[in-house]
C-alpha cells in the first residue's frame, strides 16, 4: 500500500514500548520508563495499536481483572505530521 500512496489505517495487537512512548511524548506527557511500559502492555487485558501509514497514532486498551473492565485510549491528534 505504501508504494501505491494509499491513505490507510491499521489496528493490531503488536504494540511496542517505543510506540507507546512516542504517543506520550506527542501530547507533552512525560514518558514512563521502558521497564514500566513493557509489563503494562503485557499485562493489559487487551491492547491495540492504531497506525496511520505505519505510524502509531492511537492506542486502545482494555484494563481489568476479567470481572470488571475499563476502556482507555491515548490518541495523537497530529496525524498529518
């Protein structure tokens, strides 16, 4: 799709700490240490990464104990950078 210059988004479950960190930085938040991010991603009930043309623009996380669940999202509003 990159070769065709098509505008596209993907959603997957392969979030990396570096992408999570980039999203934090994009909104001016201080980034947690990688040692904190990796277990947080691994231990989330479900985590998804949304990419625009292979660049992380949002995360979708379900947090819970399999009894109660919460929905959280982090989004980069500057998609056209």
